C-alpha cells in the first residue's frame, strides 16, 4: 500500500464534507516575511459547486492568527481517520460566518483545492534510521532561501545524520556538540540526502528544540513546514514517504532477525 496518494475529485468532496460536519481541526501555514507562521482553524463550510471552503479565523488559546491578505498562499493539513490530508490554497475573502441566530465568527474563504494529498499514518510516525543505513542532514538558520548566505558564513551550517525521520520532520544527530542559539520556532533550512540516488532535497522547517541521546550526542528536532505550497513540495513528500517506508521495512526486518537470534540462543 502506498504511503502517499492524490485523491480523486469525488473523494475530496466526501472528505471535505466530513471535515465540515465534524468541524474538524486544521493546521494552516503561510509565508510571513522571511519565515513561516502556523495557526489552527476549523472547517465551517464547503461550497456545493466546488468553488471554495470556509474555515474560522479567530484567536486560539490566547494566540491571534497572522494577518492574511487576499491572494495569499496558505497550506492546510488535517486528520481524516488514520490519515493526514494536505492541500494548498489561496485566501479569497474575510468576513463573518453565521453559526446560529445570534452567533457568528470571523472566518476566511479559501479557494477550492486543486487536489488533496493523503498520507497514511505511518508516513508521519517517527521511523528510526536502521543500522547500516545513513541519512545525512544539513541545517541552517533562515530557511531554504538563506542557503547561499549560510554557505559563506563559517559554522553557519550544522551537519549530522538523522536518528529518525518522518514526512513531518527529522531528528538530527549533530557531528559536533554545539547547542545552537536559535529561538523556539525559528525558521530553518534543511537539506536531506535521501537514499534514492537523487540530488538532496531542501525544505523549510521550524526548530523544535535540542536534546542529548543515550550516547550523549546533541540532537536537533526539526519540523518540516510549507511542503503544501512549494512548487516541488508534492515531489519532495513522495520521496520522503518512500524513504520512511523503506526505513520502516528495514527496521522491522532487523527487529525480526534480532528476535529470531535471541530465540535460538535461548533454545540452546
């Protein structure tokens, strides 16, 4: 079974209908200056003629959503059963959505998605890089667009190997133990050398903190962002999903081999 697929128009309608019925939670991301901003929203309506969808636009846990202009690109992701759905869209209009006779909420109308991408749950589960495999990663501050500047600044690019990876992010085990001074949620550029024999991919991400592993090596947690919006984002997601699936299979095979060896030792 493929970890990623593009849904048909009929499937898209059914899933968006359910999202509206359940007032499903969505996470939206949008470019903001040189970085990115994410915020939470809920589905309110979908147009029967497939022209638009409406999501609320209000403060969540004391945090106000970013200002969105007409024509601004927005990525939307939400859960449907055990799968994650993603699509890119454009903000078309802001107004009030009537919930009842005496209640309305601030909302934004977004363009109907050109396509809905479905990712199975395992593609978003952290998958360890199996023994004998390697996934080299470079990380720098400022996002993909700052790669050139980072390459000319000494020590600006941190390099290491992935300890685990998913379509949502990566844990990078650094080659040198120097805790970065980045703030929480800082925008980063990430370069991943996927094991498919093709050129590395570059994605934007958020810094989610650092920690030391059991071998006292410094590890950086990075969340990918904006893949719904970049021109090659779907291709990158496909490559990431295949990598995660490959590592998942190899990891299971190693675990089964280890269990079989342990059983033979116990039997003898």
